[in-house]
C-alpha cells in the first residue's frame, strides 16, 4: 500500500471532517477486521462526540469510494478492512470468531491453474475458510 486511507479519501475528493479523519486513522492502524461497533469504540476513545451513526455513514461512504472493503464472515456483523491491503485469504475460527489472515503460494498457484484450465484469466478472488480448532492431545 503506497498511501494512507486519509490520503486516498482526499484523492477521491471526499470531504474530510475531523470525525471522518479520526475514523480513517483508526482504520489505518487496525490490524484486525473491526465491525462498526468496534470501530466506534476506538474512534470515540479519541473523540467522545463521534456517534455510531457517524461511523456507519463514514464506512459506507469509504466503501462506496473503494477505500474500505466490507467483509461478511457469516456472523451477522459486517467487518471492514483497507481495500488496498496486500492480498491475503482468511481463516475464520467458528468458535471464537477470530479471523486469521494468511497467504499460501500453493493455493494461489492452484487457483490460477484452475482458472486457466477452465479457460479464464484470474483477475481477483477471495478465499474464506471456516474451521474449528483441532484438539491438542
């Protein structure tokens, strides 16, 4: 990623209020996939005047501008991540909801091979694996 969420907002011509700036900065430093409630808690710690409605509106605006990606891992919560993060796939722990990011060159090569075999050039993909931890014995 060559720039920040804030700079991409400016480049897309979005008006950046002080509260939108804080929300962008909070997302920029998030190493996880926060939902609106989590994002609100983090942003409100910096500015108690930020409402949940402001966060909802802001993430929708950022998503429509292609700055954030909306993720749905089947738990009823829309989560968000920077749309320009390096490519990765997700493994979701079905017990805890933890989302683990990973990259596997073998999986990447296999996806390319399958697309080519079916007569396609792969342009994009998303892989989500859902699992439960193996018992340790």
